[in-house]
């Protein structure tokens, strides 16, 4: 079996690792100091090293460099009580095999050690290609859950490599933070970085924003203007909500990835550029590809490496440190240094809320709560009402399900208005048009819905009614456009991305 070296100043950890790994056949040696460990490696190199990040006389990351100088193929697994983003990213960027947080899970330790030993065995076999090393940069953002540690590892692995990265995750989950962390730990850290939200810019403007404009290209183009790809030469561009980009612009982005050149809008000259692209989306691009709304070749080009960012509800242990971070920041920004913290009731409500808007929503709630706080603590009275009313308790979840069932039942059972009733109400001529008649009937449904919710004692009638009206509006406009989302977006004066959001939210036919 493989030879394992554990370097840790904690005797209990050394004994646990020795006994746990010896029991499954590994030959384990241990060292209490960095120098002792280095001596063992010099005399008899191990197959795998398990290293504590914090040692009395030497930082574990510094020890890592010395171990790799002695044996560049040595797989090193860091073990530590510190699983912060900075340490995790730096360890993985340097090339650590993996990173285990204390208290150690023995089964996970055994599996990782076996995997590292197999990796070392494979490294001793002849290889067809070798790779370079990474440089040193750092950035920290909040998150210590297991799923976020995996994200930090992924950032560390890909930051140094000049490949396109696709960051996937729900809106507000921190995709731009991931992009910035990649840049901070990459060789392009001191080069330009620009973030572009493709959903926030109309298609006609997005092309000129990205590629620039030649003088006279269209009415109002009275001078040459540099685009983001030209400005970012040597740096990185972050294309957020890439799924909302038109097919025309997609084709030009594909050319940049393939040829590192483009033309300004209205121009004929090819402009060379060296830009790394990090793209992000909260959409299912695979479905977009199937429907012909996203180029398959661009999807595979962007998807050089994927980082999946978990929603906040799937890493609830991060809510408390995030709250602490945003509260401290809000205290300084709003000059409310007298506010000392949250009451237990306020903290319980914030921890129970499902956070559909993820970190962005949490930050917004913190700022609103701080604004509403007049004393030295943030209490439930300072929290937005919807946070208290929508805390994810089982009883409230069941209540919401019942409300939705009643709504669906009402629309299923409600019969159309007879023409006589419509004539009495002055709607006879409008009902001659079947489509308009259906709309009037739908408006009557909305009126009935409001009456039902009032009789049931709703305490959120404004939001419920606006949502029901919005549902009707989108259903009606999509019916009018035959399901064409681009036409619907133009008619409504919003982006196609928002149209898609509402189709998904209201489960309308796509």
C-alpha cells in the first residue's frame, strides 16, 4: 500500500490519521513540525502528504512550496480548521490535491487519501503532456459551507488557466463575485476587467457596446467609439446573463473566441484582441440550444470549465456569516455604529426565510432593516413584512399551497359571462371579438380573485393582486404574439430575459 505522511502539530489529529489510515492498509508516518516533515521527505519520499495549514514555525502554504520543491509530483491534502475562501482558493491555486476541514470525516479522509495515492501512481507513469505552474493573487468572499468550499476549489483550479469559464447559478447568488475571484487569482489580475449584463442592454445596443462603433455607422454615430472587447485587450470580460444575447451577437462572440478578432459596428477592418471570457447564466442553456435560441458551438466554446454556484437556501450555514458581514458594512455606510446586532427573534426569522433572491436579496434586506432601526439592535419590527410572513415554516408552506389550489380551482370552475350580462354591463360590442371577450372574462376572474382573497382575510392582497394581474397581462400578450417572446418583450417594453422569467414563474406555455 501507499506511504502516507501526516504533518500536524496536534497529536490527537496525528493519532487519528495514523490509526484510521493504517486500519485500511496504508503505511503511515507522522511529523509534529514542518522541519521534521521535510526531513522525512528528503530521506524517504511518501506517496501522499497530509499537511496542516497552520503550523507553529511555518505556514502550511509555505511548507507546501518546500515540499513540492523536493518532490513536484507529491499529492498534498491540506487539513485545517480554517476553511475560509482565501485559504481554500490559495491552496487549490497552488495545486493542492484537496482540502479537508476539521473535524475530519474518517471515511472521507480514507477516500481522498486513496484517490491521491492512485493519482501519484498515475503520475509516475509516462505522460504525453506537462503543464506549467500558477502565480500568486488573493481575494476573499463569504462562504464556509461544504458547497462553497467546492466553489473555492474550482476557482483555484481554473484561475491560472487561459480557458473560458461558464458560471451557473440562480440570480443573486454571486456569479460576478466568482468571476472577480477568478480574475484576482489569474495572470490577468492587473489587466482590465469589465462586467456586461446582457439582459439589461437591448439587443441593438449590446452589439455596439461590446464591439464598438465606427463613425457614421448609424444615425447619431458622430464619432468612433471603442467597444468592451477592444478596451479589455489583455484582460477579462464578464458576460452576465449570456442566455439573453441575440443570435447575431452570439455569432460575433464566437468569432472572438475562435479567432481573437472582430469588427466594429459599421467597420470592415479586423481588430485583434486577447480577451478571456467568463460567462454566467441562471438559465438552462441546453434547453435554449435545443430550441435554437442559443448557438450550440458557442455553448461548447464558453463551457470550457463550469462552476456551479449553489443557491443560498442550499448553504444555509452561510447565512449567519453573511448577515454579520452585511450588517457590519451597513453600519459603516449608514453611520449607524450604535447598532450592536440582531435580536434572537430577528435572527430566527432571517434564518428561516427561504431567500429566493439569494445573497443580493439578503443584502437588500439588511440595508432596509438597518434603515428602519432606531435603537441599538435590529429587531423583527425592522425587518420587511414579507420576511416575517414568508418564513419557511411547514405551516406557512401548507397555507400557501392551499391558496394556490383555491386559485386554480376558481379559474377551472368559473364559467364565461353570458352575452346578456356583458350587454348589461356595456361590453356587448367588445364581446363580438372572441379574443377580447376572453380578456374581459379574465378581468372578471381577477375581480373575483380579489373578492375571494378579501373574504379569506388576506394580509398580502396588494402583492397577490399585482401578481395575478401580471399573470393575466403576460398570458394575454403572449397569446397576441403567438408565443413570440421577442415581440412580447418589444410590446411590453422589457427585455426578453424578463419575459422568460415570467413564463417560468407563471408556468405559461413557452
